[in-house]
């Protein structure tokens, strides 16, 4: 079982809250333990990248580019491919080809801080929590990071596990081997759990693991209230 301490926190105000490539600066001993935010389902911005280089935000929808329901159906829905563990889009014949990507700007925080950069206060996502950590001394890119990801994928997706484990190792190494504090929301907690169960030692790099509003035992109430 993972050795990291798990503290379950219920924070009702937090809205439903990735995976790119970036590297921290030279190895150093940080003033504070690095913190990594892992959002839950619907908690990361998704973008469609087209062959010509155009980019369209499809979650949360870009209101300037059509009906949000149509954008969701056209770009976010998909058919799960068991051989590739990926989702294949369901689009009308003749539609331009695209790839769904998760922006990893601002050390992974851009895609999880707000789901609508055009109206950041409308869907703040993990923004209030991020600002709280900044107010107590954490600095983006030094001790404050995010892990946005394609939340449509299976929580048992090996590539997600590998990317999350790699990010934890990167943060620890960049801070001179210091352990990492992980803050996960909702199903992001299940992703962390799945990664740790299959990890090769990342649990020893986690000092504290704070789980916010996670369905540790599932969410049976949804079946009766949906």
C-alpha cells in the first residue's frame, strides 16, 4: 500500500477541476516542499489542434466559436479504442482532422486554474486553491505545479501513470531530492492511487497527499439523483 499519508478534505466550493513537456531549472534545495495539483474529471482544459496549426479550446468551450453542446459532441466525445487506450473522435465525414491536446503552460497550472481563460472568475476551477498556496509563499515554477491531463482517458491508462510519476520525480529532483506534497481533487485522487499501485517507488517521494472530495468508495448516490 502507498506509504503517503492520505487526508480527505471535503471542500464544497471547489468546482470540478495534463500532459505536456516542461522542465524545472537547475537542481536546488527549495525553501518549501514542492506542491503538485492533480485535478479531477472535467478539470483540465482540452484543445483541438488541427493539421494547419489552428487551435480551438473545446473544453471548457470557446464561446466565440459556436454552440458549446455542438463543440462538445464534435470534439470531446469519442469511442474508446481498447488496443490503443485512446479515444477516437466521432465526427462527420469530411471534417478536418484534429488531435486533442492538454495545454501545459505555466508549469501545468494554466489548464487547471480556470476552465475559461476568457472569463476566469466564471469557472475558477482550482484557482482559489492555487492562490491560497501562493499567499503562503509558494512560487509558480519553483514550488507550485500542476498536472493537467486528458480526463476522458481511463484512470488505468499506462501513459497517464508514467507521466504523473515522471512529474513527481522531476519536482523532487529539482528541489534537491525533497519530497513532494500532492493535492488531488475528485477523480484525480483515483488517478494518483492507480499510479501508486503500479509505481516503482514514487510513493517514497510523496510527503503528504491531500485528497479533496474524492470518491474513494465510488459515487452510488449519482445513480439515484441523476
